[in-house]
C-alpha cells in the first residue's frame, strides 16, 4: 500500500502541471458539451476582442498589485532584495498556481534561498500570509454572491470561522509560545522548537493589525481587478451585467475551487461559475463561454507568465553557474535545512 502511495505522489510531483492541463482540457470539453458545443463556439467567435484585451490587462494589473503585497511582506520581515530579484521570484512562482490551493507557490522560498541565500524558514511565513489574505479577500466577494443570489452560506461560515479563529490564536502570543515550549520534551518535534519559535515570531509579525490591514487592502484590490475582468468578459458576449456580479461569481467560484483542493481548482471552480450564471438567468453558451475565457485568462495566463519569467531568468543567468540555473528542488531543500538553521 505504501508503495502505491509513494508512486502516486511521485506521479503528481513529476507530472502535476501536465495532469492539471489534461484535467482542464477534460473539463473544458465537458463544458462545451453542456453548453451546446456549436452555440458556445459561435458565442466565443462573436465575443468583443476589446473585452478580451481588457480582461488580460486587468488580470496583469492584479498580479502587479499582488507583487506589491509580496514586496511589503518581505520588507516587514526585513528581507532585503532588489526589486528585480523580488519580481523574478514572485512572477516565477505564478507557474505553480495550478497546484492544489496554490500550495506549490511555497517553492518561492527555496528559489529565494538558492538565489540570495535567504533561509527558507524566513520566507515561508510571507507565502502563508499571502494565501490567507487572498482567501479572506475572495471570501468577502463570495459573500456578495451568497447575499445577492441566496446561495448556501455554510461553506463561507466554516471558512470564516477557521481563518478568523486561527488569526486570533496566532495573536495570542503567550499561548503560542507556551505551547511551543511544552513541545521541547517531545520526540522529533522537540529538537526543532527553536526553529518553530522563530517561524512563529515572523508569522506573528505579519498578522499584526497594521500589516494585516495593508495586505488585506492590496488583496481586495488585486482580486477585485480579476472579478472586474470577469464582468468585462460577460459584457463582451453582449450580455448585460454589472461589476458586483463579476466580483461575486468570481469570488464564489475561486473559494469553491480552493476548498476542493483540486489542482488549480479545475472542475470545481468552473462548475460553480457556470452554475451561478445560469441560476441568475444567463444562457448556457454565455455562461460557459465567459467562464472558459476568464479561466484561461487567469489560471493559465498566470502559469504562462511564470514559466516565461523563470525561463528568461535561466537564460540570462551565468551559464557557468550550473547549480544556480537548476530549478530549486524542495526535497533537496529539506536536506539542506540544517545548514539554514546555522545561518
């Protein structure tokens, strides 16, 4: 049984992006059939090209705002990097947005370690904080869908309770430090209490009221731009819509995709977006066509940007420094962690 599990993990690790791409093709094909393939093709051919261009522009602007949040977190943690190096790390990480819950973006910590020698433990809190504030921002937009279109609020309440409860516990510094000190006598964990305490202190700093407020403002702006991109796409099909519709449907679909923990939310996100649009009165070809476009313009557009940036970085790096040009390997990084702890 363990051999089967290891084999499956290895397949996902080696072919994760390819499997996500294959899954996307299957989902897109199913949506074409659901929306009447001929009608969907006609709708896509008739879409306003200006709307598609605006969509890509808004999404790119959203990525830029998320980069500002990344920069803010690095400066809060006193990690000094040039803007160019920081941008290379951040945008390269976009190629892993297709991983379940975007957890693959933690790869940025190892990339930054290989690029500038920054210990992994120093940057992991920033990546975790990115994901949490993203989740909170998207939940805010999803709440609009729940309120306006009378969808089930159970999932959103569950997410809010878990996230907000976790934030409250994180800010209870005495309790967290006490819990860590009690772990010193435990096997395995006990020998890492010093490193875990340092990790907690950095996480605590990122979720203080001021950093949390700044990060939330940037998250709402960044994801709001992607929600507006969805609205623009729907309008591009000649259908009447409003910005609130784009924000709420995009937010709800993104949250459902995240909690499904499917790679890139493929399947769950599309089903939510199409289902909600149909529920509020849009024709199937418009619902399917707009969802296909916005998913290509967010999920795979980001992955493409990340792949291009990382490839250009490799090409421009010193060709004699072969080790620096290799993609950081998390398995190798874990073996190197004792060295990090001595820094």
